[in-house]
C-alpha cells in the first residue's frame, strides 16, 4: 500500500490554519498539532479582558474548522522537540514522523528583562491571560467598593498600560469605556476617580504602524476619552502595588498591563534553529529553512523582510505565509521550485474606542466612524464561527446603544 | 442621623436572591454577600458539562440583578464565621454587623466516605466543577483519538455516572447525546464504542421525585437512548482508572461522575448551629433560629419538613423560603409575628434527552415531547438575563436541528 506524504503543521493560529486550508484536497495527509483544542482569534483578546465579549466567542474548536478538510486531522499535544535530521516531531505524547513540517508556533510576551514585569504585570497574548486580566479588573472594583483608605482605593482604581502599540492603545480605550459602563454597578464608587494611564517609551503611539497624522489623531482621541497618555515614559520596574518609571516617578497601581510587544517563542533556539532579532527563525525567501528544505517556518516565528524592514507580526502576514507554505509544499510534491513569499500589506486598522479608529489602506488613511465601523466589519468577517459572529454582533450593538458589558464574571480556576 | 436596620444575606443563590427581592423598598439596608460576583443557575450546570451551553450563559453578575433594588448592595467575600451573640459576620475581608441575618449558603457535594470519590470523581455542583468535567470529557476524546491500546481507548471512552437522581439522569442523557454529536469531530474514533453507564444504588431512578410509572418511563427512555443503567449498583471505591462496585465488579473508566447528591455546607456546625441529617440546620417553622429570632436559615441549608418528610433541595423551595424570610423580616420590623413557611410543591420535571422528560404537576403527570418542551420553557423563563436566554435558546434550537454542540473548548486555568 502506498502511503501519502505526511505534512505536520505545528500551531493552530492563523499561519497554521491557512497552511492546512491551502493543502486541502492535495495528495498529502495533514496533521495539525496544537496544545489547545481551539483556535484563538487573538486580535480580539483585549475585548475579552475588557468584558466586551466572552472568551468562548473568540475561540473556535480546531476540529470544527477541519471537518470539511478530509485530508487533515488534529492532535492535541505540546511539541517538546523537533529532530530535523530524522524528521520527527516529539510531543508530550507521541512522536510524529513527517515528510514536510510547517512551524507556526507564534509568539510569546516580551518582558525585556524589566524587573517584576514577568511576575506582576498582566500580559495579553493568550486567552488565559485575557481572563486573568478580566478577573483582576473586576476584583479591583469589588475591593475598591469597600476600601476605606483613599490611597489604597485610588491604587485599586488606577490601571497602567505599558506600551503604546496597537494592543496598548486598544486596551486603553476599551478599559476606559468599561469603567464608564461600570458606573451603575458600583454606586459606592465615584468612577471619575478611576484612572487609565498609557505609558509609551517613544514619541508616537502606534509606531511604524500608521503615518504620523494618524498617530497624532490616536493620541488626541485617547486623551479626549480621558486616557492619560505619557509619551517618552519608560517603565523601570513593576511591583504588585506600583509601576516604577526610569525617571524616578512612581505610579501606585494594583494593575500594570503589559502591552510592550511579543517575540517568537525561543524554544526553537534549543532545537538548533538559527535565530535573529526577537528570537525569529532565519528562513529563505521561500519560507524554507536553508538546511532543511522540507521544513517551513511561518508567521510570528519567521524572520521575513519586505524592502529591508521586518514585516509586522500580525494575522494577515501569518495568513499569507500559511497560504504560500501550503502552495510551496504542493510545488515540491510535483518537483517544482518553491516560490518567493511576497508580503502584501492590505492595510492596518487600530481600534481606539466608540466611533474612533485609525486606518490606513495603501495611501488612503481614514479615521473616526468610518474607520471604526471598518474595524468591526473586518473582525466580524474573519472571526470563525457563525454563532460567534452572531453573539459578538449582538454584544457590540448592545454595548454601543446601552453601554452594557455582558460578561463581567470573576471566573475561578477549574480544579 | 437615624441608621436603618442592616440585613445581611449570605449566599447569592436562589434563596438569597429572592430574600433580597422580597426586601426591595423596605426600610432596611440589605447587604448580599457571596464569594463569587455572579449567580449560578445551577439547574443547568449539567448542560455546561455536556457543552450544550457556555458557562457564561448560566451565570449572571449579582450587581446586574441588584441594579434595580436601591436598598441593596453587594459584597464579594467569603464568610468565615458568624458571631451570633454580637451579631457580626466575619469574612475574609471585613467584619459586618447585622440586625437581621439570612443564611443561604446552599449545599456541597456529598461523598459519603466512599474511598477515592472526593479525589477522583467529578462532582457537578458548581461552575468550576462543570468546567472541569467538560475539560475531562474532551480530553478523553482527544486522547482516545490517538490511543492504540484498545483497552485504554475503551477506558477513555467509558463514562460512569454514580447516582440516579435528577443530576445523574440528566447528565447521562446529555452525555450520550454529546457523544453522538461528536461523531463528525473524531473520524478516527468509532463513537459506538463509547459507553455511558448510570449506576444507581436503589431500585428506581429519580427516587422520591416522581411517581413509579415515571421512574419506569425514565429508565426505559435512557436505555432506548443507549445509556447502560445498572440498578442496585453500589459504588465501593473510585480510582483514577476504574469504578469499584461493592459486589466486586470493576468498571474500567477514566471518568467517574459523582451525582450522588448534596448536603448542607457543614461549616455552620463550627459556628455552633444545631444540625440534623445532611448537616442541615434545625429551624423554627418560621425559618428562624430558635435561639436567635433575628437569624433566618433558608434553602438547602435549612431542615424544613412538609407532612413529616424533608422538602426537596431544589430551586423552587429556596425561592419560596427566600420570599418568606424577607416578608418575615418585614413583619418583625413592625412588631408582627413571623408566619410559618409552607412549601408549595409546584411540580417537578426531569430532563432525559431529546423529546424526552418526565414531569409531574399536582396529580397530573406527563412525559415525552410535552414534558421536554415544558422543561426548556420553565428553565428559559427562570434563567436570569435577556442575553443569556437569547443565546441559550439559539444553542438549543441549533443542537435540536443540527446536532451541534457549540462550546467544546478545553479551557486552561487562568494563571
């Protein structure tokens, strides 16, 4: 019996899923491996933290996605090591041989060796972290409701976001609007006392993402909403009760949110792969490893440049790379040369808040309601699952008209 | 300044919430205390475990419920002790003095000293337990999909429910239907191999709940669905890989579900309260403590009889007692005598599965589609929150017509 070539795809993020889709119907068996049994729609993690949507609305079972793809199967496992010489993926369960391998393990939080950041700050790069932050925000309000010491109450009601990239900007706006929506829930708290600070090390928010006039627009909108934006403010250390700035200032707070950025998961360095800045793996322009042409590295994990600068660590880039990796494997199967990956920047949108977003598509830029409704539309379109879209749409509409945040639970740990 | 009497209500279950509602607008300040910031609609916990509805659909923020009740506030805290002499509730945070106290802390799982039950069996009495069971069911399927040892695979696909009361019956039916719905998701598993066993120590399912012919109907429907019901089967011990029966039989399984029943939380015994069977607190017929007429004990925590038998530990009983406790406090405020609580059995319904339930209202009994649709209607009516009702209704309809279980995530622990 002739066995079909086995393609193992590690990581069910955007890159991994689109690789599998590109290989649907090809004469290969595809095995998608992930430690979770669901895909996380990461661009909306901050909305989970801000109780705008539920955690189950931005996740989708991998097996539901694979149902229609006959030649693909799923394995829930944690990849521990890859033996590139013998072409075997070693997981916490079984060992999986491969003919082709696509590594799409994504990124982890970048703490930059700032003391206390890994221990006390709340990152926002996966679902558990988003839920932990949501729990923290509501715990702070519950405590503040009965706190008699004004200093401690102010500390509980002060939220400091470190990092003025898209996650920091989006979280700042969403958190400020959440606090407004909580006014009715906490009659004993003067919610005007609550503060949202956004600390950014550079001079411009959303650096490298949108042109300068959109950066200024973003700054002004956030300030108008009530976010206290501090530019050129560098965090020096994080403690459970304060953020220490490098210039000596101390901001008392129970909640430091870490939106400084991500880096590739450095585990690949232990597997002997050549890495560059942010632990990204050096790849050929075809996304293959130089030494192992049967191995592709894509998404946040791959060091890919366009016109001399690294391409952004965003979902559209991972989707495009996944598609190209799948097609290149198809080409290799029939003896053709893999093609060069060419990043196509479809544009960027950053959500700021109600009726406010900053968008760039090609040379066109737009802001305000038009950019805001575009953000909602694009994310609703890409969000997997009809049920998820329906509930998210309902929640957004209700939040918009009635200022109601639906999912305000402090969830405890399942035993 | 004249201070209004303070009523402290401990527990935001059905009893506590209906006490607060009964006291709305009364010349008292009500403080509702619960360790969680949400109310759990416990009759639908088994549907969370069976991935029929999401955890956030059967929970509702307490503060949302209290919004319209001006004289009520909420404190999220764990009650550690009550000093009845000095009228103070001691929590993990502050100490709260009271003029009236309503204890409505509900029930916990009853393990009956069966070895291994507390360690290895999955109870189903709160939200974390329901999520833990859902995780376990899906973990078993993910492992079974790649298990090559047929014995171990069978063990992973065998689910044993201990206890043939309403929770056991409802979980058995829901689990069997979940397994059917998973056929498409796990093409490598022959789901006909999966077994659901329901062990019941007595001769009749749903004992004391419905009349004998409904018990027989329930048994037949479960068997027709494919549930293996074992009557007069007493669990002797639970291990991580098997259920040991008292008659010596061993059932290899990775998942023992503990539906044996509940008892009142025995912490009240440490507070010096007189207790009776199942740790329930002895109360006057007015629901007051004999020694402390300003203290009411209601719901699963109270030992209340009707016609010589204990009233059931169900939501309608707690709701009725909460209402009476509230009214009795109002009577005490104006110098009137508290009235006797009189349980009114509105009827019982147990869900079995698709188009199948067993219901009794007064002397009327009915089964099948009519009982099934009544169960859905009654639960949808009492489920708090318009959004929850909408999503649950959508999920039920979709499940009914398309056999789709919406929420199949294995959620990890928030850090």
